[in-house]
């Protein structure tokens, strides 16, 4: 249908704000109040014994999550960044070991390797899952490779069958970063324990949260114990556990509080309903976008689920003849200006490929002498632009992300979003013929910057 685009002075599709996310209910308030009244805000003691693994709420929360997915062990931590660091230690990383990482994730999915003297090596992505491309992973393997950190980015599982096959063949450990994918399944199996260890984030932006927090899961008794040691001053407990191999058991304080755990129990009870709602809303959006040439949406494989932490769309500028940024600005102009990240309709690019960050560019991580890169003197690590072309193209030209597939959003709201996209697509020639800039550095509005900083 021909109509004047809002960015060219026409009427917009919608002016009413999108509904905000509301995450805390009476249940959480009651749980928090109960713990406050008990006066026991943390149940941990930093020495072996009854309280080494936390208090009543912490144990109950871990048990609840583990039992729901048949995970043998769940270990809560104060953030998923802490969890990833604990996981890297628990699998026995040695200084100088290489860890194959995704370049397109929250920075911690790679930097945690440094904490044990490991060196992140980046493999490229496949565009159907946005997870690690098994072929690229295999190309990056050297005699020094110890582990792969797989990220189930945006809430869709990575290609675990192929990754696990490669890991077995080369005797590598696999860590699953499922921060964005709680309760997600890969070919019928819950993600998190398909690899050796995995886990979830409970930070404010995730599906369920306690402000900050994280949860490790594993089916290995040995790895679970090592996680518990690293979480809580393990050096004080190794004798009590009669541990022979005491390497990597120096602990931090990554403990989760009783207050957070009590809230987390109530949050967890809501997880499946959140996922069910996102599935309905996500499927509706997909049904609207599927037929549009030039917008590529994710295909959900049989037995796999999507948590829609973000709804990803791959934009083909050759079909539309305008830059992704101009398309994004035109869609955004059809919709209310967001007041906060959760009502931002659409954003572009996700994060800069991680290897382009200064730590990798300068190979300065711990101290000033180049540790740990300098542990393998014979190796020249390459973090130059061009090493992951698929990722760079996603970042620079292709990827659009929407955080609107979430609780609080109804089909009518998603319909407006889809209508806005459709209107821009139908009138793309007006956009092409306009004198609006295709310059990718044009700001849509400040909120879009906010989402990049916050997610
Ligand atoms: C959120 C997130 C993290 C970090 O989790 P925190 O709990 O904020 O420390 C790591 N990886 C991915 C993919 C994330 O989305």
C-alpha cells in the first residue's frame, strides 16, 4: 500500500508508547520481606562445613532449577560473569591454554579465559544460529586449544551436535554460555549440560532476574565440586574435601545471597510462562516477516526452542537499496520514541566484534608485559580486522535486533511493529529517492545507544 513514510513527513503507524516490562510481583516482594525479617541475608561461611554451600534459600533455588531440567548440579553465583570465570577454572584451564570463543557476545564470554592465563581465540559465526561455525572452530584448533565457549546468543541454541563432535575428536572441554537462553532446548535436550558445564545470567536485563546473579549447571560431580570451591574461598576447604589435585581451587567470593535466592525462586516459577508468551509473540512476528524479501528471519529447527532474548533479523541492503541504518531510522520514525531500552523497537549491529577491542588489539590483558599472550612466544596471535568476515558483516551491515518479543507485549503491539516494517518495505522506493543520508553513523535516537550499553 502506498502511503507517505513518517520519516518523510507522513503520519506514523503508532504514537502510543509500547508497554514496559514489569518483572517483579507481589510474590517476590513477599519472599524478600520474609528473608529480611529472618535477618539472615546470606547463609554462606567461607570454610568447609554445613554452610560452605550457602543457606536454605540458595540450596532451594539451586535444587528447584536443577530438578526442573534434570541437571545433576546447579551452583548459584553472584553474576554470570563470575559463573563463566568459575567454569573456566573448574575445567582446569592452564596458563597458555587457548580457548575458542565467539566474537559476537557480551565481552565476558571471552575475557574470562584471561583470569586463568588462557588466551581467547575467535572463530567466526554461522548466520542461521548466530552461534560458532563448526568449520571455523575446527580451523582455529591448535595443540594448545583446551576449551570452546559456546554462546547461545539471542536465545537460540548453537549447533551443538557439530561442536560436541569436534570437541570429542580433539579432547576439548565445552562451556555453554546460556545467559540469554534459560529453559531453551536443543534437539529435545535442555541446553546448559550438553557441554561439560554451562549456565545462565540473572542480571536485570535477562528473562528472569534478581538484579544481578547467575547459575552454573553441570552433570559432572568433579566439576561441580570445583565450582563450589572457587565460589567460596576454596583454599580453606581443600583439606576437608581431601582433594588431590588442588590446582585452580583458589576461591573468590562469588556467593549468592539468601535475599536474591528467595527472589530467584519466585522468578524461576514464572520462567516457563515467560518463554511460552515469547514463543507466541515471536511466532506471530515471524509470520508477518517471513514473506518479506530482504529480511531474513531465523528458522527454528525441530526439537529446538528460542527464548527471544532478542529477535534477530538479517537485513539485505542489496534488495532494498538503502543502508540498514536508514531503514532502521524509517521504521523507528513510524513508532513512538522509546523512553527506555525495553521499549526500543529495533536496534542495529549488536556489539563490535570482540577482537577489535583494545585488549586484543594491543595484546595487553594482565599486567603490562603482554600476559598471557606472551606465554606462547612462538605464536603470533592475530586479532586483525577481517579474521571473522561473517561476524563483521553482521555488525556492519546486516543485523537488526528487536527486544520487543517479550512479556508485557501483546499481539496488537507486535502488529504495529510489523506494520511499521511492512510500510517501510512497501514504500522503500520513496526512501531510496529521498535525499536522506545513508551514512551508518546517523543516530536514531539516544535510547538506541542506551540499549547497546545496557544489554
Ligand atoms: C548477560 C550476559 C553475560 C554476563 O552475565 P552477567 O550476569 O551480567 O555477568 C554473559 N554472556 C552473555 C551472552 C550475556 O548475555
